[in-house]
C-alpha cells in the first residue's frame, strides 16, 4: 500500500466552485517538553476483577474502544465476561471519553484477550484466554460494538494470555497461549480456505520450563518465520520457541530473565535491526532488557544477559511506546503492589535508542493495577495509557501530558492524520481533517468536503481520466513541475463527499487500492 499521506487529499466544496488547493499533512511534532508525561487518571467502571485489556474500533466509527477481560461475572457467577467501553466523539474523532461498559459472555475466569479479524468480514473479533475453563473463546464482532456468543476451543491447563500470528504462512490468523497451571504453550491454527472462517483447530502443546503468564511474537533469528517468547514464571527464564514456518515450533531455548518474570514485550530498543526482549517482574526485580544477538541487522535467535531497571519494584504489565515523542522507544509498566504505573524513557541520541532507560517516573493508578494497554484516545497525536485495576473493578485512563492545542482553522481543510485501520489486513485507512474556517453554517460558504485517493499511473483506471467518467466516478489529474523541467502527472479518483456541518474536525474510513499486511 502506498504511503497514505501521499495518497489521500480533501477538497472543500464551495457553493459554486471547488477549492483547488490540495491539503498537506500537519508538520511533525517536536519532542514533548512537559515534565509530567501523563495527567491524573480518569476512572471508568468495568466488571469485577478486570485483568487483561485491548483496544480496537469495534463499532466502525473510527474511534478507539477498549475491551477488558473480567474474571468474575459478578453476583456470585462462576463465569466471566468481556466488558466493552465504546469511545465517544464525533465525525470519527475521539474526545477521550467512553460510554458505560457492556458485558459479553466469555469462559470461566477470562484473564487475557486480544483482537483480530478471524473470519475476514472487516469487523474486529476478540480472542479471550480463560484460565479456569482451560480454553480460548472467540467472540465474533458484528461491527456495531456488539459480539456474538462465544465459541470456545480447548487450550491446555490455565491459559493466561493470548497473542495472534500467522505461524504457517497461509494468510490466516493463528493463536498462541501460555498456560499457568501446566508448563506449556498452546498453539491453535486458524481454519479456512485462503481466508479465515473464524474457527480454530485442536491445540498443540509445547512444554516449557515453568508455568507461564506472558507471551509475545517476533522473528528472532531472521528466517522469516514467526517465533514465540514466553515467561517461565518461577524459573527466572524466558523460553524462545523458534517457528518452523509450517505452524509448528522447535524445542524451547531458555534465557535468563528477571527473578519472577511475568510480562514480556518485544521491540528493537537499541535500533540495530534485531529484536530485543523486555521482561516485567511480578516480584521486586523491575524490568529486564535482553538485547538480541546477531550481526548486520539480522538476529541469530540468542539474547544477552538481562540489564535490570527499576529494581526493587513490581513491573507486572508492560507496554512499549514513545511517550515523549523523541523517536526513541520507551516502556510503561504496571505495579499492583504500589498501585502506580511506571514509565521508563529510552535513552540514546539523535532519535536512535541505545537499549538503556532512564528517567523512571510513577503515576497513580487504581488498586492492584498491573496489566496495561495504550492508544491515542483523544486524537491528540500522542499515546495515552490504560491501567487495568483488578482490585477496583475499573480501568484508569492516563492521558498524555504532551497534547498540543489544535491549530486554528484555515481557508483550506487541513489533513491531520491518516492511520491504518487495525487488524483489517491493510484494506482501509482512517482519514481526519480540520474544517475550513469558511465552514460556518450561517454563511453557507462551504457545503461539503470531497475525499480523493491517488490512482496508480499504470492502472487501467488512469486511462482517459476526466471529471465525467463513464462509470460515474469523478477522476482528475494534477500536474506538478519537477526540478528538471518536466512535469509529474498525478491521477485521482473521488471516493466520498461529506456534508459540511460546522464541526471542528471530520473523519472518514477510506478503502485502499490494495491490501497490505
């Protein structure tokens, strides 16, 4: 898929003419200078005993929502549920608030969950790891923020978390789950023909050294196959299982981690092209960073000894992001003993990380707060955090302290962001823009906004482009002088027209010209 910022334009429609100026993306933001990276928490109620959380646009309005696995259904019920909080806002732009949580049935004691479009209907689904019932529940999304009754598949003894990946290269999502009662990792391959049908095959169990709670994916040895890394909770190890590309995995290779590894995340923290591992400790051993080994930007599947940060504190939930917008990856961790969220700022220079962390700061959260997830919920361009408060039946939203004030409206609409729609295999992007300052209902100067996308010059659609095409779709060309005296011709086609309503901003979910992972 070509770069979306170069492929989408928005034109303001006047009463009698089309504004001809093509809009540009907003300039890149500078590094955040705020001392407090996150504001005080905003708390939302969930079901009893919330544990894992994930984000996604579950009702297709372009605004991020939050789903939380709650391990007690309440009222003495044995089964748990997934509680979904829909993000609020207008015209596809979230305002950082959420509606009341709605419960959807899962298995018994659901602890971990993740999203994916498992049946390829362009709606996000949920996969939920149920500790007590020993299975994973698939909740098929209807696209309106609701979910069908769960279909459950055995996944071993005590599945605690769940991740997705295409382990056998068939284009269909598969699942991997760490088990907390037996020392195994369960792998379930997705079924379908070319595309997933939302069902899964029988679990294959891979023994590891100890019971497990954390799992992540990555290609650690550069062979193009997805590998797994799982915590071995009371052995002080992480187990790396090399993917063989056919949906099976090799025997685990163990690497020293923290004393009681609980959570795990994967990223290239020192930016050498090789994936590293971050491990969060459930006791008092902080976060351990295991740098991936290899050469020439290709990992060999092995890892160095852990470097420990924030020793003496619990870091039982982990999420990776760039909290201060300096181009270097940071970490956040949940501490259920102190009821805080720790942030670790990545160190380095020139926007390149060194794999080390400094400036460790804590921010208050709720009771027994440790699992984390993240997202830009108020569309400020910076990442916010979600802490799941197991002891409070709630989640805490910690908004970034780096949100800048939006620029004033201009005569032309200003394209602010084009982002990929998560888990749709690259089929859509979500476009947001600020209104023209002529978009005032009393004046009726601007009647609407027309969204165009670029056509590849070699496609059949580019031939005979005109405002009045035979198939009824408006197409046009723009010409830009090059430095060598030639002219670059760009072909566009109209994909939508939205009415002007005097709003501060607008949004539209646009199909792309080709799918891309």
